[in-house]
C-alpha cells in the first residue's frame, strides 16, 4: 500500500516534471546578459548597488 508521504513525493515530482516540460517547450534559446537587461530599464549596476531602498 502507498503511504501519504509517498503520494506527496510523487505529487512534487509530477509538479517538477510539468514545470520542466513547460519550460522546455517554450524556450527559444535566447539569453540576456544581466547588465544589458539592467541598462534596458535605464539603470546601471552601480545605480542599483547604491540604491538606499534596496536590500542591505
């Protein structure tokens, strides 16, 4: 007999598999450089590092 713990582990595995399949089927292969993405929004890495409202 399958225990609740086993069923919960299977559920997590199926959820992970669904996520992997969704990502694989929608991946265009395009990647962005982090600095290019930051600049696209009008900032620099230095701007973000000096922002007093950001994480310490």
